[in-house]
C-alpha cells in the first residue's frame, strides 16, 4: 500500500490564478476555484479536525457535503464544511478541535 498522497497533483487548468491561504499559520499557494478541502489535501494536510468523542483525527471523506468529516474553522467561524467552500486569497483556516461551544444569548428568545 502506498504512503504517498493520492492528492499530490492538483487537477486544475494551467491558467488557474494562484491565491494564498493560511492553514494553521502556514501560507499555502493554491489554485483559485478549488474547494478548501481539495486545496488542503493537495498541500499535504491529513487531519482537518478531531472527533468530539475520542479526539481522533478526521479528514474529508465524501467531498460533497454529506459526511461532515471535513469541518474546519475559516476566518474565525467554526464548523465550516471545507469541501463546499471555494478558496479565496487571504483565507485563514484552522483545524476544528472537538465540539464547537455554543453561546446562548439572553435576548430575543422565549425562555421558560
């Protein structure tokens, strides 16, 4: 079994514009129009998040928004599906570690 990445070659047109994204404080140059998940995979990322139970590393699986294994934090917003979001220049991406905490405000809602 190979240990090399199956995503080492980006299958994008040669005329694709390059953009810079930041993943875990590391600048990566990727092709515009790729999904965040595809871009990270082509750059060698192997773990995108840790599971809520067991803290196990997880990575994209379905690449079409069904499985939720590719959740990352993008520009400070947690739990984003990286396979569904196209990269853009300057995007800041971090691994999703465990569960997202919810902030329940005191205004606007009906509470009993």
